[in-house]
C-alpha cells in the first residue's frame, strides 16, 4: 500500500456513518418548517450514502489500491451528499460522515484537499442559490470554518487509529511467527539433547557390554583346548553380559533407568561392575565403600554408575593397569566416586574423548563435577562428585 493509505476499515466507522446520516435525516425532517426543503429527495440521497458505504465502502478501502473504483466510490458519496444538500440545507449536518471515507480512501495530502473543498461546498451552494443577502449566511460561514478546522483533526485521528491497527496486526503476526520459530528451535534443541543423551546411554551401556562380550570371546578361543573350566566361566560371563545388555536395551526403551540399579543399591551395582572387570581382564579390583553415605536420587545414582562403567571401559582399552581401586565416600555436598588405576596414564588424545565428555555432561546435569588427574606413582584417577 502506498501514499500513506492504511487499507483498514473498522465496523465502528460503518456505524459512525450510519449514525451521522440518520441524525442529518432526522434534522431534515424536524427542521423542514424552518428550512423549507425537498424532504424525500434529501432523505433518499442520505439513505443512498449509507447504502453505498455498506455495499462498496469496505471492499474499496480495504483493497488498499488508489484506482478508478476509489474515485468512483468517493464521487458517488460526495455527489449524493451534494444532492441532499441541494434538497435541504440541513443536510450539511451529514458532512462529518464524509471525512472518514475520504481520509481512509485517499493519501493524506489528497484527503486534506478534498475535505477542504467539501467544507466549502455548502457555503458556495448557498451563495449560488440565495446570494449574499441570505439571512442564514453567517451560520453557513460558521459551519464552513468549523468544518475546515475539524476535518484535518478528525482525518488525522482516523489515519492514526487505522495505522496503529495495522502496526498492531503486523506486530501480532510477527509475534506469532517468532513464537512459532522459537517453538521450532526449542523442539530441535530438545531433539538434539535427547539424541546426545541416548548416545551417552548407548555408549555407557550397550557399547561397553558388547566390548566385554568381544573381549571374553577372544579369551575363550585359546582356552577351549587348554583350559575348559576357564572357557566355561568366560562363556557364562558372555551369556550374563548379553542378558544384561538385552535388559539394558529394554530398560532404555521403557524408562532409561539402569537395570543394575533395579537389582540393588548403588554400591552393589558398582561392585558387580568391579567383579566383571576383574573376571574379564584379570585386573585386581578393590572397592571401598563408606557405610555412612547420604541417600541419592535415582538420577544421581545413574551418573555414578555410568561414570564407573566409562572409567572401566577406558581402563580396559588404554590403561595396561594391574590394579584398580574404586571408592565411594561422603563429600562436602554429597557423594564422591573415585576410580584409580596404576596403568600408563591417559594419553592426550583420549582426554577429550566422547566417553569422558559424556561423563562430564552427566555430572553437570545433576549439579556435580568430574575431573581426571594422574594417580601418584603412575596411572589415572577419575573423580566424580555429585550433590545429595
């Protein structure tokens, strides 16, 4: 839309035009004796203005285009008013009904010119018909002056109101679009966070379980002929690990709570991980648990269990350790888990691995911390502290 037109038209303006024309029609009828007139023609012309506005005004104004239809509409309305004015001078009271139509349909400079001409029309018509000796000429001059002052004020108010409505509508549309975009980004962020969480779950459970199965299967092969009893123990471990992996997968689908924690307390779940590491790798694993541990939420238990599993996975792959010490003890704000080995230490390329990042992210989610430091005398120590 160009030229300052708003392209907006509220139903209250329809009511305003109807009310003004009805008031002017009532004046024509009631003042007929004082101002003799052709009442039927005046009333018909005023009714024609209302019909024209209701039938064509809103589509023309809301179309937002300044074309022949706009000019035809305004010419018809103004022409009908001039007919009414010619039939009865009292019809001058209908002139305020024309102001909103002109200002809504035309650019502001053009609207000011047209309304000024409209305001001069009654005075010009009176001078043309009655001459300068007309007794009501001062009243006509007063009406003209009032119209010249009132028209710009009313018109600018109308334009301001319509433009504010348009800006408000644009603001609401922009807000709706922003909210939709925010919701989309929130869904995408939630999906990304969920994918990362599932990746950590799979890495800390299924992937490590399958790694254990592969390691046990490799150990069984040379034992089949030389040490049948050891081979049977390892096969039983393979079976147990596979069952636990299956249970973990089912739990992951159900509620993502580790099955190990369903079967007992956190210390007992970590103890089973220690036993498994020792059975798989021959590493001597010692666990120390302080009996006065504060109670933890399930989410915090999961963090410590997964941290243990990840630390053990790194020990299997990289440490070449012969002994591992695991301890659970009270900390200043909750519980501290420490996993220390006597291996070769963690190489630089492994300090930022996915597993360690996952451990750190898990600890952070529950308000805890995770650190990796060298063990005195050689090896690596993983420490996780979580709040109670």
